[in-house]
């Protein structure tokens, strides 16, 4: 699985003019399932994200995890993270097929919530308007193949 994490002061997802998910301070997590991904990748990614110390402590150092600072996660499926850029028009055959991707996205969301992090979501497969206030900015790329 691939994920792009953005530390935010707030973020929201709107579909068809309606806000479907929003958070205050925490992480906007754009997540993409790959064709060979299983529950093992879901577990690895969700556990790593829950422990990642990228929030400031009282001394201003990045020393707190999302759970430590009481933040939330806004999780949005993002198949374009698997873009094949060999040509000038991206291809997306590197991403998991929609049925598998949806299953793993939902499993990832449930796992993050089970780790004690409040979760909001986008809508899988929808055309979404994602809005955020990046904090820092802190943006981190993750791939379970390299964790």
C-alpha cells in the first residue's frame, strides 16, 4: 500500500456540494492499494501511521504521535498514487482493481479507528473536493514495500 500523509490543522472532503468528512488537527491520509496487497499491508501501514511521531511536543519538537496529541485522521482513497508515468498521460494499471482496493481501503480505515484514532472518510470512487490547511508543512510519503 502507498500513502501520502499531510499534517493538517483541518481538512475536509466534499462530494456533490456536501461535506462527507472533516477533521480538525491531525492527518489527511491519501491511501492507495496495490494489486498484491493483503491484510498484512493494511496492518503494517496502519500500525506505522499510528506510532509515527510527527506532531510537536511542548518543546516544539516532532515527538508526538497522532494518538499522543489527540488528533484525527481523514482517510481518502487515492488510486492516482500508483500512477505509471512512463508516458505523458498517466496510466493506473499499477493500482489494485476497484473491488480489492475498496476492500483494503475499508479495512485500513477500520484498523486505524481500532487503534484509537478518530476517523473520517471520503467516499470510495467518488469525485471528491479535498480541502486542507497543511501544518508545517509536513508531508510524508509511505510505501509498505519499503517499511
